[in-house]
C-alpha cells in the first residue's frame, strides 16, 4: 500500500481514492471509500478488453473465492470495477515474505480454495484465463481470484493453478498427488476443478503467523488512511468500532491465521472489515509497499507463435517501436501500449533480424538480405548473398558509423576427414548493398570467435586455436587481420568473454571459476572460485560475465551459475561484492531438463538487475546489494523460458515468456 502521488486521481465516480494497493493481475488497484461514507472499497482500474464479460462472469459465479463486486464502472473512461475491501496480499507478496515457500498444508488448502471459484466459472461455460501468483489475493479467510479474462480452456486454468502452487511452494510442487496432476503435460490427465474442490474439501485454511502479521498491518494502514480523511459522524457508543476490531485482529497474531479468521467471522465476517469507522482520530501515516511484488504490467502482447521467446533472443527496437519475429510474420508493436502497428508475412522459421540505418530493418532470408521500412514494413530493397558453400551463422551487429553489417558463417571441410569446419567473419556494406570482405577465422571449433571493440573503437577478433587465445585487429576497409596477440594463460575448455566497459579485460569462465586478464597482457590478473559446494560432484557452469557502472559501487562484473546464484564482483581486484541464490526453477521435463544459469539484464540507469530463466520467472535485484526487489511469473507452463530485454531510451523492461511479451518499468 502506497500513498497517492501528487498527480494521481483523487475521485473516481462516487469514490474518494485514498491509496495505491499492490497491483493484481496486471491491473492497478486503489483503496477508496464512497463519498457518502459507506465504508472502504477496492477499485480496480481495468486494462485491456472484455471488462463487461468479466463483470458478467463474476455475477454468474459469485461466491467464495471471488471478491464481492460492489459496482460496475466498465462503461466509464477509464473503466473500473469496485469491490468490497478486505485486507489481502497477492500470492506473489506472500511468496516474497515466505522466501522458502508456503507450508505444505497451506499449499493444499490454497489449491482446494482456488478450485472452488474455478469450478463455478467452468460450470457457467467460461474460464479464468489469467491465473498467476499476482492474480491471487490471500485474505484472512482464504484466497480470492481477480477478475477473469475468459481466455483459454478449463484445462489451461488447471495447468495455471499447478504453476501457481509450485511458485507458492518456492519451486516445490505440491505433495498432494491430485494437485501434482494439475501440471501434467497431457491436458486430459489433469483433474477438473470440480474434482479438486470435492476431493480437497477437508483442507483447513491456516496462514503462517508472518502473513497474518502482514495482513494486520495492511488493515491498520487502511484504517489510518480512512481516518485521516473527513470522518463520518461518530457511531453509537455501544457499537464496537472497526478500528477496535482490526487493531484487536492485529494483536491476535499469536492465535495464528485460523484464529484471526475465525475471530473476524464471529464479529460479522468480512463486513466488519469494511463498515464505516467510528474513530475521528486524524493521522497522516506513511504507507510502504511490501517488497517482492512486481510493478503493474504496462501492457501485454500475446502472439500466435508459441516459440516467440526462443526466436527473439534479442529485440530490435527504435523510434518507440519493437520488432518481433513471430513466424510466419514480422510484427511491429508500439512500445507505448503494445498494440501491433504493422505486420508483414512470408517469414521463414530460421530468418533473423537486425536494425541498420535509422528506420531500416535487415532480414536474413535464406540466400538474401531484405531491407524493410521500420515505419510500415514495406520492402526497401533485396540483395542476394553468396555464401559459397557456407551456412549463415548469426548477425553479430551493425556499425552505423561505417555502414557495416557483420555476421558469421560456417562450413564443413569435406576434403579432410575430422577437420575443423571453416569459420568466417563476413562484413556487408549496407549502403552499397554488397559484401565488403570476409575474414577466415582459424578457430579450434567451427563458429566460435568473439568480435571485440576496444576503447579506441578498433575492431578485433578473439578466438582459440591450439589451446591459445588469439586477439587480432581487423582492418574495416579490407578485412585483413593483423599479427595475433597470444594469451597462453587461458585454462582449457573454458568459455571466453570480454568486458565492454572499463576496465578492458578478457574473462574465461566455467567449472565454478572465473579468471580475468588485461586485454593486451599475457597473464591473469585474478582468479575467483565462485562455488565451494559443487552440485553432484561437478562444479557449476558459469554464465557469460557482463560489466556495468553501478551508482555507489563503480564498475561491477555480474555473472551467474547453474546453482541459480547471481554474483557481483569487483573486476579490478577479483573480490566478490555480494551473491544471491535464487529460488529453484520448477522441474521441467524434456529438452529443458537440467540446471540453467539465470540470464541477466540491466538498464544503463543500473537501478535494477533482472535475472531470468525458466519457471521461477523473472527476479528483480538491487544491483548494489543483491536484495530481491520483486518477482514476476506469468501463467505459462513451468518449462517455458523467460527472457528480459531492456529498452533504455524509454526505461522499459520487456519480459518474454512463451508466446507473450509483458512491459514493465525498467527501474
């Protein structure tokens, strides 16, 4: 719960707005009271379409497990819905407060209580379609679902329920066999919501004392904010005031959640939490938000391509737009609201994309480059490319200063059995629409080399050959390589990275260790063992290090490993600054089985470090301390990948998961 900002609305319909509640289901929520003094209410500012259908579904399926709808403002601008206010935490907040996960009994009770409203929805021929940890509100008397969206199938709702319970268990699937079936890959093997509600009806709902305390504090803040406004006339002296009631609830923490919920029910149930206050005490409390909750989703885009995240390991964006490879189309979205601006078809499953001159996108289309307008998707030109028996590898980047588009290509040596495949760095002159040069790279492994742009803007290539790291400078006009500088200190079978921020260093990493050496000195500067507790006897794999300038710390090297630990390291001394071990990913059978080191993204403002991977979602860390700021998990399957991209000029973070893209404030 946070105070309203100076430019926020203060009135909405008949409601006086008091504070901003934690967003739920990707939509802002506000604490309010009716101007007539009829008690506290919760206002949801509805985003997206289908609000009238949602309101109709809520009326049809009203009852336990849904908040009580007081008023339907779906025809207003902006549209809103008003509910009876009950102090509650989102399940994402509850998970942040219980970092080791909710107790097994609580998880079972959550599954039972959430199945009840889902069963009513499904019986009325609709679905929820938006069941995520931030779409579940945990109140003293049980959980409630936010407004349904009506998308997907009942089986999708059950799979989402399984993912939510796994998230609430800190990556640990529920022990109950019936609940574990919710996450079955075969939809037909999942239980129905009605089965869950009937089989688990005996599960008592009891919250840990830590969550009860948080709910009591939420109630106290709400009361203080209401009494700080113009108070209604005093109630009769014989009536127990709501302030007395909720303060007593807060003092009753030692009774446990069941005791508090029962105590409230014995005094009028949840109506007692929202009846007019009798106290005329005026206070101006400073409300603080519970850490762990993601900021409100600014917009969401759902693609038809289920492999959207895999196809877009990097995102091209410019002039307030982002461009997505959405097979078989290239789709451009507005970064302001996530709406499609234009689409062009004919995309192949292996086509790739790179931004070039302002307003120009370059597509690799099998045997040609095709330039399209970033404004409307129209074709600007197409040019065949002659790979001469090679296979296109990947775009490396576009240098606008020189008009050069760099890419890699590989081929096999048929004449010599067992020989290493050929590897080339190829440069294409976009302005002249012709190949500028191609450089053979004698790397030990086909396709493995690293372009390096040093502090003087010179182009180098770093590659391993015969166990030695070679750094060669490349003439941009001719593609000729100079004499290699040899790094003989490099440990065998280690991956290589290069810092692009001062200090200019080479890093080798893997097998639980990271080493650093100056760019042009043949000796290591430092070595750091990251893990003293190897998993299953094998040192954890380490991800590619990256450097960033963090206010208060200076230049920091960030990396992660397959124990899902994120590290911040002083790149000059090789001293660890902090480490943060994240919650484990839920089990993911198939090709994604096995540990995965989290990917890392950070805006140039260096206010938030985003860690992402699989089903545990995206975790926002404070880059100065490693403290968890918030987490985000969508309703896709636990095995689906997450990726986080930064749009620095708009201070946006785009999180892709499965076929969906979510926009958040980057800070």
